[in-house]
C-alpha cells in the first residue's frame, strides 16, 4: 500500500522471502496485508478515487498479487474510513508484487511513490497488519456474503495451539452446520499490536451477525473457547466493489 508500509515491513519480509523463493508458489502460505486508514475530514472519497483510478490499474497487471479488496465501516468500536486487503503467495510473493508494481508504474510514466504519496497526503494515519492464512481453519466463501466481520483475537499466553484445535474441531463444524455464515477464514498474525489470530466471517446482515453471536454463546464449546481468549475485537465491514481486483 503506502511506500512507507512496504519499508516498515521490509525486514520481516526479507527474513522469510529468501527461503520461500525456493518453493513453488502453490506451496507457499497465503499472506494478507491489511491497511486501516483514517483520512483527513472530508477526504475519504478523494482517497478512494486515487486508489480506483491510479493504484488499481497497477494491481490489475500485478499477477503476483492474488487479489485486492477494499472495505468501509458498517459497525466498529474503533472507527476507520477504509480497509484495504491484498493477498500474496507468501512473503516471496509480496516481494515479487512490489517489483511488478514498480515496473508497471514506470511503464505508465508514473511511480509507486507518487501514487501512494497522494493517498498518504489525504490520510491522518494508517495501521498495517500482516496475517498468514491457514486453509485448515477456513471453509466456505465469505466473499459471497453482503458483509464481512473481521475478528482479531489475542490468545491466552501458551494457549494458541489449543485455541486452534478448538476452532478446527468444534467451532468450524458448528459454523458449517448452522447456516448462519457463508464461510469463515482464519490465520495467524505475523505483525500486529499483540493479537495472535485473525478471522473473517461472511454474514448476510447485521441481524444475521447478532443471531450468530447469540447462538454461538449457547453452544457447549463456547465456554472452553472463551477460556483461551484474552481479548477479541470485531469490526463489521461493507465491501467496496469499485476497489476489487480478481
């Protein structure tokens, strides 16, 4: 996203990308970069326009980027203006994507820094997060739903593995059988402010999310899950079709 984001993550990316370069892309875990933006008052629409008109044409030609999605807030305890999510085949894929963006921007007579500089100038700040997704903790198609719920979890110290087992063996089967969500995805944070796990749930409406929460609380496994979770935060988001690639 912003050039400063790429720089801030260069050490972490470089530490893993060299080893990943030797692996075929299909064997690399999917890594997602989430950037949460707070824009200057009244400048959100302009920032989205810059993304749509100047950044997305680069993303469309950047085939090292698996997909790109933009979201706005529906309901959140931590207000924000925009979340953009990009996905790659591992850190090596992110490195290849960065190179492809630079080349495509130059071909178009511009630069990545110039485009992201425009977005940065409209922003009061941003928070960048990185997640390694785990297909074993995912099912269905959250993208088929009208809303997404992003859930950030901080596991109790030493309980991460037990938490994942409970999600896999108890929570996911119930979610699939309940019919309350279109699908869920889960992964582990590589870079965050202390959170350990990230989940995405696809829901049809705010009412559907409320019903999901009520019925989940009533399940016999929920007390065991709560015991392993030190903190959990949810954000409900609306997809922006105009900020979508692949």
